[in-house]
């Protein structure tokens, strides 16, 4: 079947005549299609679709028209993604095996066309490994999407975007897998398998090695689980020279809350508490696949937070790798304990100039920002503006939140250097303030609280319900616009 982008309903007669007819159409067909579209209230708005069956030279032709709206507006990419996503959602299980997207006379650039194809691919992603009883009509039938009359240069742009798609899909896979399949050791194995042959250098630290380095904060979280922790580092050195950039991800592969146990309702969702680590892994795959000209290290602190007889207790004091002591007030505020040692290690081992960490860190950020933006906290205005621009360009949007001395004092402890939680209010801010204490002087740092964006209960333009792959496109765009500029 053919798909055409139609900015408005008035374009339909011309488009129908061009697509169907190598030979003459039955008299009045284009006008009838336009009339049918009017009856269906198709106006070409972003995400609107209209379908028509037309008698052509070779028989019955099935046509779909996708609204992209006014492409001169600021939200050009978002509108194209909505159009592509709506089409794929409509036809993914329709029985159609192939779609031909016709870019002729669309006015789109190569970058626009590649954005359409990327959105179509991402929206079609589903993880059906464990669905053994699907009816035929529930199974995806769509196998191929063909670009017709693509703008010049689309193929070379798509080579890059397809690498992004692979990284997003890998992140979604890791986040979607259940916790009995993905735990620290198997997370590492999955990354080693997927990154094999890409040129990414991998370093793995086990529990004994982390203990020798003094990672008491990370190990304190892990001590209640029979699944032993790991620290995973992945380096893509596509460019020699200056100090590298580090992406650090929280990888709590399952979070019960520990002794400060979470309510049972909804606890199954805590398999995605490793969404930050998954985003880092997916980003490293993307950078390697597209041979990015950048020196980037991805670090994942991988643990389970479980409540057994050996689990750490509220009131325990642990010593972090950089020697600071932490009073553990709430064992469900565990992500910052994992990250603080991962941050210290990457700074000592690689001396990065810039660090961006990603973590499903607080429920408070969802209260603040919902599921539309991730929270961004930064000690450097330039880095914050660069990440904000990258988010707007790719759709992984951020909203900057405050940090500063007024919040810092809220995590002071009477018996240790700090405590791992502050008061009830400002929870996402005090969590970021905690991490800031582990950033060396002179290092540009941003913390992204992605708790509201890694898993969504409703479908979007580029994702179905479930794992979104948030963070991969953001970090890749940052690398392109800043490190490769």
C-alpha cells in the first residue's frame, strides 16, 4: 500500500492522481477521495490519518494519507514523528506486510525523511518474546517500510538514524525484560554480547574488586540480594586527545525498597529502575554503530535492592569510595548510593571533563514534571543549555531544576557527613544535591532524573505502551552537536 504526507485536505485530488495513475483513473475519483476525506473530517493535522481504496490501472489500490500539519512551524520534527507514528500504529497488525512512503512533492529534506523513517521504526517496536498465545490478528504483520522518491541524501542520513534506532531498541529491550532475566550479571552479559565486535572497550568490576576500592555505598545497597553487583564501563574512543565525556547510569535491576519496603501494588514496575543504565548501554551501541568521532565512557552501577536478613538497615552508616560517610535514613533512596560510587570511580579512573548521569531517581520528579519532561540539574550553565537544546531537537525533553546551598544543608546528618534523604519536600532536588557532593571541582556535571520518562502507560508518537528508550536520542544528539561539532 502507498502512504502520502498531506499537509491539507485540498492536496488530496492531486496526490491521488499522481500515485495511482500511470493510466487514467475512473472519472471523478480524485474529487470523490477529497469528498470522502471531508466527510471523515480529515484536515491534515499532525497525527491525523485517512484511508481510501481506489481503482487504479493495476487493480484496487489502498492509500493512506498522513497529516503533518504546517511544516513551517517550530515543531516540524515532532509533527513528522506524529504522522509516521500514527500510520505505523494503524497498520502494524492490519494484515499489511509492506508500506511504501511516498516523499515526492512533499517538500521534505533528507533529514526530515530520515526522521519519518526513524519514527516509523521506533513506533513499530514491540517485545513479544513472552507472548505465546497471541491471536493472528494481534501479531504484527508489517515487515517492510519502503521510501519512494526520497530526497537526495536520505540514505546517508538514515545510516546514522538507523544506528540511533538500534540503540533505542536495545535500551527498550533491557528495560522491558523481567528482573529474573536481567540482573547485574546478566545485564553485563547482554551488553558484552551486543557490543561484541563494535570496538567498544569493556571493563567489569565484581563485588570483591569494588570492596577493595572502598565502594561501601554501592555495596551497601547490594548486600541484601543473592544477585551480586557489578560495575560496567564501556568506552568508545572514536577520537583521541582531550579529556573524555562520561555518561553514568543508575542500574538498580530490581528495587523492592529494601527494608524500607515499597507497597506491593505496582512493585512489578521496579524492573525498570535500571532505565538510566539501559540508556547508557543503548547510547554506547549507537555511538559505536555510527562510528562517532568522540571519546565517551559509559558507566553502569548494577545492583538489586532486596530485603533479606543481610540487607542494610535504616540508620546504618556506610563509607563511600571517596571517603565520605552516609547515614542511610531510608533504604529506598538507594539509587544515589549506587551513583555516588560510580561517579567517584569514573572520575578517578578516566578524569572526564564532563559527566552526565541518568537515573530513575525519585518519584518526586514525576509529581513535579509528569511524564512529559525529565528533570535536569546541573552545575554548569553551558552544559545545561547544550543538553536542553539536544532534548528539544530530538524529543527527549528536559526541564531544568534548581540546586544550591539552601538545599544542600537539608541532607546534613548529625552523625555522618550526610544522610541519604532530606525532608519530604523538594525530594528530587535534595537527591541531586546529594550527588553534587561527589563531583570533583572543575568537572561540568548534569544529573537527569528520568523516573517519569523511561516507562509510559500510554502510547506516543514513537513508542507503544511500556519502555520508551528515553535518553539514547538525547545523549546521541548531545554528542553530535557538542562533541563532534
